[in-house]
């Protein structure tokens, strides 16, 4: 599906140019962004004026207080916390010394797990990628917490139907409980440790 979607967007760009391409739908207009320059402009100006009803409804399913849909003082405070934890204004994140070996180890494992013809499937890659992400974000104890990943994916899947699907409050609370657990036992060599 991804390949078809990419090809379709490439054909649209070939036919109509760099865009953005405006579409009229009942009650509103939407734009298809077809150019990297426009993507950078949008990302640089978020959340205003790009925090759409769809985005807010979708993200509310699994991160209702996330920075992407926050506004005003809440957004400023959350952004400051994110930037401080990520060391955004530093050339190297303070925990790079522990992150690099984690990435290297998971990359070696991934190479060893690739098919005999060297092909790498999305399923295989995503397993290794999110194992690495869990370690960087929550610490080594989260490495094999597949349930955390599965819960988040289920919430994201429901979020794709944001306007017709009710929010899964119990499932979201399960996700938040797991995250709180990692924060309570925060690995000092993780982003959770920095935040805690």
C-alpha cells in the first residue's frame, strides 16, 4: 500500500507541480503537500495554523496532552521540557554515550536477523527499531516490552478513525500506567531518567 501511495503522490506532483494542491471537500478545503520546502514551513510553524480538527481528534486517542495538540502556556511548558530532555540546543545529547552502544547492538542484531538474501522486511526492521526506541526512551528494562508497543499501535489504529471511533480510555490508561511505571523506576541512562 505504501508503494502505491508514494507512486500516486509522485504522479500527482508530476501532473500538478510542487503544490500544495488544494482539494475542496464538503464544508472545507484541504491541501496535499508535495514539496519538501512546504513540509519544512509547516513543521516550523506548528501548531498554528496547522493544528487541524483531524489532528487534534486523532492524537487525543493516545496522547491527549501531547505537545502537538497543546496550546498556549501548556504547549510552551511541554516544549521546554521536551527540548531540555532532548538537549535540543546542544550539539550532542547528554546520553549519547549510552544511546550509541544501544543503537550499535540492535543494528548488529538486525543485520544478523536479515534474510539470507540480505533483504530487510518492514516487520523485521520495525521490531528492532522499536526495541531500540524503547531502550532509549525508557531504559534497558523496556527493551522487550512488546505489550507497550502493541497498546500504542492499537490506540494509533483507532485514532485513524478519530471522528467515527470512540476513544479507548481504558486502553489509553493502560498505556499511561506502563509509562508511569517506567518513570517511577527511571533508568538514568534514558530519556525517562532525564525527565524524572
